[in-house]
């Protein structure tokens, strides 16, 4: 009976009643360690995501608290299609920049002399989806960096591109298809397809009415 004889009994204090030499309680130390563990788990989760890559641009934008120089491989612009993906590096100074393809809310596409395609801006080229916005965004992004000395090329892989509004071609941006039979623009007669600009060139494209 501990009320009669305390021999053999050991007093156990709660963590909040135990203090180290600096006066910090064991409970505070435990809580701090829990916070550290949670932060480490979040870091590990993000690192796994960075190492393995993400399925789509939407997944890229959902990465929590990206840091400068985070490098992520995106498998496809739209999940599961294996089109328009690539490697992106985060740059916080460009967090408000979004051209939907080369720089997406701080994520800067690594080009390494890669050919620029409308698929990098979300185009599908399946003959069904409306690719108007994606193609125009690609043209505009290239026009922003094009000059007479650094002309840019937008390359259209084989596919059927459906547009619903006339696209605005831009100076010093060449529009090039894979070949004259496999890169097709549908409904060219009804939409006009491209409004021409000076020093704009077109090659290896098929315009269908």
C-alpha cells in the first residue's frame, strides 16, 4: 500500500513537470520534435514527388510550397496523354508569370534547344478538342522572344488541329508542320485559320475545308 509504505514505488512525473537545465519542459521538447517530424514528412513527400515526376501540369501547380531551383519532370501536359510534358525549374521571381507553356506560375520549362510545339501549351491535335487557345498562346509566347535575329519556330507534330477562331500569326514566328499530309488544320475555310503578319512563314501544313 503506497499510502503506508513507499518502498519499491517510483514517482512518475508528466512531461510537463520535467524540465531541463534551461528550464524548458519535456512536453515542449516533445511538441517541438513532433513539429520537426511533420516538416520532415512534408519535405520527404515533396522530394518523392520531385524525384518521380508528376503526371500533368495541373499536378505541378499543386506542389505545396515550391522553392527556388526545385526541379520537376512533368510526364504530360494533360494526364495520361504523353504530350507536352518536360522538365521545369521553379523561379519565385516569376511566380506571377504564366504563358501556359514556357513559364507557368513560376515553373520555367527547361528547353535545351527543344522544339516548341502547341502540345507544350495544352493542344491535343486529335481533331476533336478545340485547340485555338493553346495554339494562340504558343504563338504569343514565341512572339514575345522573337526578333529578326532570333526568329522562332512553332512546330506542329502530325495530327488534326481543330480551331474555331482565326489565329493571329506573329512577326518572326514560323509555323511549321511535320509534313503536308499528316499535319492537318480542319475547318480552314470557315475559320480562316491564320491572320497573316509580315515576316511570318508557313510550311508543311495541310489546310482542309
